[in-house]
């Protein structure tokens, strides 16, 4: 009876092929999920960095535009140089008259600054309305 018990024990020792294949499938699914999570984390880090830096760059450029709106009439573009490599800007000032219900007109200008990070497709746009009185002060 002892020989019979030893042969049964030796047959049941170890893993079956099916158990190994199931465990490999589970490991593969977990590995793929971890890789996708890593890619999403990198992408979120990139967009977070953009939305932390771009508002400061846009406000800096808007300050230049509001200081001298006549030099930005139409549209201009450029980059921020070594201070912010990979970031480009586009700025412009256009007339924006508003006609009231009584027929009176308020002469405004619309200043628009767009900051974009090259290669990422991320874009930040800020707008500011300038009155004629504000334009007269700066000229």
C-alpha cells in the first residue's frame, strides 16, 4: 500500500500546464496594465508642467502687449528663448467696437496671447480688452 501512495504523491507534486498558462496570462495582464499606467502618468506630468508654466509666460507676454498695444496690432509670434525652451507665443491686438442699445459706441481693443508647447499640442489662450483710455496712457 505504501508504493501506491508514493506514486499518487509523485504524480500530484508540481504544477500542471494549465495552471502555469493561467498564471502567465494573469502576469501578462498585470504587466500590460502597469505599462499603460506608466504612459498615462508621463502624459499627465507633461500636461501638468505645461499648465503650471504657460500661464506665467502668457501673463508676461500680455504685460508686454498691454504696455505697448500699437506694436502688436495685427499678429506677431515668437519663442521665449532659453528661458522657456519649446514654448512659443502668438500675440495680437484687434479693434473691438461695442455698440450699445442707444447707438453709442465704445471703442475697445481685444488683445489675445496664445502660448503653445511645441510637439505636444497643448495650448493656452488668454484675452484682455483694452479701452481707448488705456491705449492713450500707454502711447
